[in-house]
């Protein structure tokens, strides 16, 4: 690190009151847990669409946004991420029903009881991110050819991601801004990169429907956001409580203020 002069308004963690440092620490712990659970949910949502539930691949992203091109959304789910939720014989029954035209009379007799027992607890319509499988009309929609996530669903999820992650990285960047990191341009880059990556990530959802290689941008942008989050989290937590006060900070008035 070089010894660039400190900005006159810069405040290091050691110059913050203990109450603010405790607030930052509590926020870091909870927001870090939230980000971890978000990653787990992301993996669960998208992995397995290519037939391998243990990995999150380029093909998983492509299928998620453009469809598998190999049948209905219901069949794709049963062969992919939902493959472990039903016994093989029940899966075969549903897939056969879908391929035979998804007729209503057989739905009441053979399909509805299985969905009610295995699926409806999550797919009851209460979660807007999951297909609603309550009732024949709703199930019929997911038996149509899989064309991936529709535009209006992308729009709904886009504004949630844009608002939510903007707040997350604003809070992280605000806490990280007290860190002593040199050169300053690197510190500023770490603060700005997540917002650039977020914009690329969300916009690439739409572009992937037009040109599949944009799935790489989705994966890369998500990785950049994760790395920036992890770097800011570790640096902030470390400098809050474990590192020595930087020499340029100790040379000016201030210090550890209760």
C-alpha cells in the first residue's frame, strides 16, 4: 500500500464510536448470512436444469432463460432440479400424462393427488417465483413447451434484484469506505464494480434469450458481485477489530473514541 494523504473527511474504524462499530459488526454478520442463503437459493433454483443437479453450469443458465427446447417446463423441472422430489414411478406417470396431451380427466384421477402430496406445499401460488400448481388450469400452463422465463417474469424479478442488491451493496460500500485501503483507485473500484456487475447481470438475462453466450456474462457478473462482497466483508470485519490502526491515521488527531 502506498502512503497517499488522507482525505480530510475520511474516518477510519478506530476513530468511530464503539456503538457504531458494533452496529457495523452486527450488520456484517446478518447481511453475510443473508448473502450466503441467497447463494444457496440461487444454486437450488438454477442447478440441474441440464440434468446434473450437482453443478450450476452455462447450460443451466441458458435453459433457465430460453427454455430447454425439449418439451414442457414441467418435464424439464422433473428431469432437472425437481428430480429428487418425486419417486421415479410418479415422475414417469406425470411425464407420460404431459406427452399425451395433459388431459383433464386423467389429471383428477392420477396427477392431482401426486401434486398435492409432493409439490403443492411449495407450489401453492403464494411464492411468485415458483409456478403455481394448484388446479388444472395452472398445471396446464407448465405443460406447454418450455420457452424459459417469460419477459414479464423477468421484469418483475429484475426490479426486485435491482432495488434489493443496490441497497445491499450501498450498505456494504458505506461500511467499507472507512477501511484503509491503498491505492485509493483500487478501493473505489471495489465499491463501484458490484453496481456495474449488477447492471450487466440483469440486462444479460434478456440478452440471453436472444443470444445464448450472454449466459457467460450472467455467470461472470454474478461472480464479480460475490467476490466484491466477500472482499469488502472480510476487510471491513478485519479492520474493525483485528488490525492495527494505520500509521497515517495515528499521526493525526483522533484515535479510538468510545
